[in-house]
């Protein structure tokens, strides 16, 4: 069975949807689910402050590029998650949708972008759990030997 595809979309694909897709990819088992992100009006690059905020948590978005939300991209997708893009959010007939209303990180100070990032991470973790596509816990085959408890 092919992995489920979750599409994260916002207007410019330069902030919220990039953050969400990156967290989804880090939390989900790639054999069970994958994420893509796109925008209805893609920007030229991911916001520098978003790249910095994600670097803080060990995720490198410096090579990420905004892309257009095209029909081919959502074809066969399991879920479309729009990220607070209001009336600019796409509607795709026959595709399950959720709208997550997060503030746009564009032009925000790094502290605010970190808060938005953390809210998105929590929401993505919940989605990964709801879809049942979590990565196996490292060392879960063992009884926990060799892992620090503190």
C-alpha cells in the first residue's frame, strides 16, 4: 500500500506550510505517510526568519523552495491541510480538508516565529498520531537498556 500523502498549503508556501511539512516528515514513518507543501501564490523563497527558527530545532529549510499548489500535487493525496490562508485557500473536490488557522510568520520577530513554529509542531504531532503513521520509537525492540532516563 503506498504511503498516505498530506498536503500542507498556504498562500506563499514560505512559512507555515513549510514548517508543517518539515515537522510531518520528521515525525511520520515515510513508508506510511509523506508530506508535501505548496502555495496558491508561491513566494521566491522561504522566509529567512522561518529558516532560522527551524534551524533552532535541527531542521534545515535553507534548500526548500516554495512551489505552486497544482492539481497534480494533490492528485491521490489523503488530506489537504490549509494553513490560515482564508479565501485564498484552495478547495479540492473529493479531498478531505482541515484548516489550521495560524498567524503568518512573515515579518514577525524571531520569538513570535518560534511560538508559531511550536504551535504548528504540536498540531502536526497530533495529526501524525491521528493518522497512525508515527515512526517507531528508537530502541523500542529492547527493554530500554542503554538509554538515559533523565
